[in-house]
């Protein structure tokens, strides 16, 4: 199976952990404990997705240690280093209210409560400490911060996010 748009990156294999085939992984998620009962994951190896059953998982503060079925020694575990770990989008827990997954809102309209339409969200830029909506409106591009204090509403049915941007920011991009 080849990686596809209906999968998300759960994390990456870091390196072998111990001598019995366990693998240290870094989960790239908000709440790793949600995945404490994970029983299988897709591993990207040489450009293909390979399903692996998980026989044990131990979530720790800085990393997670996993034992994969069929990975029984340190060499096999080390061969998984830096491989991406993926799951189907359907495995993501549903979010509501003002919480959303970045991939979920691409294609939504972004509206300012005062200024009106800010365009269509074409990307969400996950910059450390400053995630941004990237929008396009009438051939122009805008970048708008995603912060708790700027989010007003998320309407998944209408596919519209309403924000309240700081004064002057909208005119910076759209005049």
C-alpha cells in the first residue's frame, strides 16, 4: 500500500529500545494516552505502507516504547528507525467546539466577525507557537494566526471558521 491522503502521521520510530526488539517512538499527537490501546499501525518502509500488529505499548513522558509482532531483536528494531507511523483518518477521535484538526479545515471558508470573508483556507502552517491559516481570496494570499482568543466559531456543516482578527491585520493583506 502506498501512503495516501486518507492517512495521518501518528509519529515516527526513533531507535531500538533494549535488546529484545522493542522500538522507541515519538507520537506527534496532543494526547498520547489516547493511543494506549493501539493494536496496529501502518509503517512506511521504502515508500510502501506495511501493517504491523502491536503486542505491547508503554507510553512514557518523553517517548513511547512499542513491541511490534515479528520484530524480535535489536537489529530488526533498529531497521525501523526514522520510519513514519500512520493511521487512517477514521482512527482520529472526533473533535467539537473550537477544536479541530488542521487537515480537516483545509477548504473551509475563513470569516472575520468584523471584516467579513478572508478567503478559503488552503493550508494550515504549523509554526511552533504560532500556527497560521493560509488563505486565498481573489488571487491574494493571507496569513492569519490561530489562537484561542481569535477563534469565534467553527461550523463544520457550513465549512466556515469565524475569527476576530486584530485591527489592521486584514487590510495588511487585502487592502
